[in-house]
């Protein structure tokens, strides 16, 4: 049994407003097929299909204010109510208190401590590696969690060896924006299949995408639609390659944002959790907020 967790920063369940919410108009046959043909909106509610469960998930954790990436990601990967512990929602990067909580324990560390394998599957460009090494920027809570478990961030070598994917899945932006023309480019479906194949080398594999949060803050709406349709293609590949008896695919987020393009702040909306696999119902039992992933994943993996 193994787990592939696919994280999209800043996607929540919002209103059915086609002027601000790309989830209303995006063509998402794969994702909607996993939620009984329903779009991912505030009123979607829990859904179950033969191979999936969809659970609206609380990201507020009982703390006033708008959820933030630093503490939200830390809650996902520690199973702890990190905003409650430090007294606030904090982000985008983790503050010292949050980093200490992550360093003390997180799911990457738990998996490895049990003699199993875990990895963050993102490849990052050399510029980010240098900025982190020089102290110019902090790691995200997700990057910090894998670092505390002893993993060096993947880069060009792992990308070329098909052991990692770029954060935006296909690698196209490394060509168009970073001008790194000697790096692989995949179709969305190919990227999804490769994610599953790489994940089979680990007991716990995690891939993190951040552009959804960027577009949520800055727009335009059309770019949000493009990202969702791209991810739907990735999920088509994942769904085709994945055997439901091999474990769980979990799709989730840390806070709402892109469902209200034009609002430059995060939202307090619930976030989507999509679970694919034969153990979906056992996972979904009693699950309701960001602290619920770790105990259920630990049980599945025997950690």
C-alpha cells in the first residue's frame, strides 16, 4: 500500500459565479466524473463514486482570520492544529514556531522512521536551490517537512531522470519562462501517469503545485480555467494509471483563494479533499479538517 498526495495551493469551494470562479466554467470531465458529475463548489457536499470520495474540508481549524499557507500546510503534514498552537494563521512561509513544529515531527519523518520511503516529487530550478542555501528565501512548510526528514530538494538531475516533475506538472513553463530547453515536456496525461509510476517507488509520495494560489491572487479568470483544465488532464493520466487496490491518491489544498478571483485575499471557504482508492471509505470516516490526513495515512501505511 502506498499514498500519492497531490497538493494544489489555494483552491477552495466557492459560489457558482462564472465571473469570479473558474470552477464554474472549466472543462473538467475527469474531476467531475469523480464527483458524480458535480462541479467543485460550495454546495457540492460530500460525494461518493465507485472509486472516489469527495469531502469538503475545514481549513479554518477554529482560529479567526483567513487561513494561510505556512500553518495550513504544516497542519496537513503534522496532523496538529498549528494555527491554534502558534495563536494565528501565518504565511505564506512558515515562521520560526511553525518550523520548530515541523522539525519536531511530520509525516515524512514518521514514514522514514518506520523504515519506509517518502519523497517530495517536485523538481526545483537551480535559482531556488541557491536562494534557499544563501538564506534569501525560506522553504515552504511542505519543503521544510521533507527537508527535516533528510531529503534534499530535487532538481535538474531528478527531472531529467524522470524521478521528479516540475511543480506545474508538464514542464512546459520551464521552457517558456525559464528558457531551460533541455528539460522534458509531457502532455498532462503523460505527466499524470508518470506521477503514479514515480510514486510506486515510495510508501508516501507528495507533489506540490503553487500556481493556483498565484492566479487566485492575481488572475485573470481565464488563467484559472486553464490551470484547472490542465490539472484535469493530469488527473486523467493518474486515474488511468492508478490501481485502486495499491493505496490512495489524495488531492487537497491548504486554503481557499482561486475560487474568488478578484479577491486578493484568501477565503475562509472549505477546501476540497478528493480520495481515490479502495480504502477511500475508511479514510473518509470522521474526516473533516486539515489535521485529519496524518492519522489516517499513518493507519493505512502502518506507520
